[in-house]
């Protein structure tokens, strides 16, 4: 009985380590570039396909000017969309939109996920 309990404990620890090593930085993968959309002059949205262990396809999105900065915005599942709005004061507000079907209607849920100051991003010069 004790041997079986020890074996079960080792199997659980091994499984936990395996699954924890598959998460984390996988959402930040830049291996599978799908597309680059121009948002406005010299400002782009880059989309990457991310494969997560045991999950459906996920997409990571970045904003960049290709010279001064690249900022990670979010990772989302298939069926969710990212919408950005550039304000007059140089801020970018990013929303995540998801939808569900209720009978014959599609109900959209919009949540603000981040706000970025484009000028500040250029000054910081970080590439994520």
C-alpha cells in the first residue's frame, strides 16, 4: 500500500511539473507570424499563432513601429477579437471583444484590456 501511495505521489508531481512547464512563456511565442496590419502611418499590429498544450489555437498580439518599440498587448482564443482606438492625445486604448450565440442573436462582450501611450513607448524603446 505504501509503495502504491509513493508511486502515485511521484506520478502527480511529474504531471504537475510537465503541465507547468508547458504554460508560461508559450503565450509570448513569436515563432508563427501570421499577419501584420498597419494601424496608421508607421504603427502596426502583429499577430502570431500560439500553440498551447491541451488548448485550442491562441493568438498573441503586439503593437510596434518596427524601429523604436514592440509591446505585447494580449493573448486571446479563436473567436475573440482585439479592437484598438487611437485617441487624439497619442494614447491607444485596446479592447477585447468576444461573442456568444443566444438563440438567434449574437451577444458581444467588450472589455478594455490596456491603454498605451505611443510617445512613451517610443521613448522607452523596449522590444517585448
